[in-house]
């Protein structure tokens, strides 16, 4: 009896851990989608690399070389 109860508890704990992992993965995916919506998302690095491109490129007197430099530094 005790062994059966322990096995059931272990199974329940494993299921709970799996559910928590799935929830964390879903949250990470949602976060990535939000970042993609805000700017260009670099999948290799896992972060936004060109957020606000329109604002930067619309500045008067800003050359494309400077814009590239700024984006590389982000």
C-alpha cells in the first residue's frame, strides 16, 4: 500500500514538473513574439537588435554607416 501511494505521489510530482516546464516554455515563446513585434528579432542571439529603426533612420543628417554602427553596438 505504501509503495503504491509513494509511486502515485511521484507520478503526480513528475506531471506537475512537466506542466510547469511547458508553462515556462509558453511564456518564453510569448515574450519572443512580443519582442518580434517591437523590432527585428535576432534568433541566433535571442534578442531584439533593431528596435526603433524608423525613428533612427528618419533623423536628419544620419548616414546609413552610422545607423549600421549603432545597430551593431546594440
